[in-house]
C-alpha cells in the first residue's frame, strides 16, 4: 500500500527532501548514466508528490515521486516533471497511480490550466494512454530523446461538440 503526500517545498521535512533527492539521483543520474544538474532552482517553487511504502516494521521508503511546477513559474501550463518510480517498485502499476495522483492534485490545485510534461521519447505511448498528447518534434535533453506532451483542459474533440 502506498501513502501519498503532497507538499510545497517550504513544508517538506529534511527527511522528505533527502528521500526525494536520493531517489532522483539514483535513477536519473546513476541508473540512466546521465550526468546533469538536478538542482535546477525549481524545487523551491514547486509542489512535490511523494508515494511512500511501509515495511512490516513501519519504516518508510520513497517508492514514487513527481514534481509539479505551478503555471506562473514556467509557462501558461503547469508542468509535471521528475516522474519516477523506484526500481524495487516497478512493474506493479505504481507509475500509473503516481501519474493519476499528480494529474488529480494538479487539476484540483490549478483547475484552469493545461498540463505539460517533457516525456522521454520511449514513454510517449505510456503517457498517451494517460490522455497526454505529443506536440512537436523530438528534442535532446541531457543526451536522451524527449518530446513535449500536453493534457489539455479543452481538446479539439470536445470543443468541436460545443455550439
């Protein structure tokens, strides 16, 4: 079972912040062998979604994480980024639950905004299955092909049905 926590940066505990940074480095830097500056100055402006797993002794482990950047910070859309599931928790549907929770909280907190994410190209179909639509061409981000994807509040299909 996963316990979700949603917090703005200034309300994170030191243990939460350490868990977030350790998980991001473990996957994005070490596992993906990608040297990049993870501390990009946006964490302090963002909301952080943490999915905690508890063992039989009550110790918690950060199993999943996403960062939500408010729309006024980056673009007119809000941005979901640093979407990550710890290696030990993959293959259990946790990534889909994480994304659903990130979208739900984003839409609840910023109801009038579209959602943007910079998806690794090999995950385009996965994000597409969660109602994100690719936009534009592939681009390189830290040596990994990415594509911009959006989840729009008003799609062309729903707009065309309006009279």
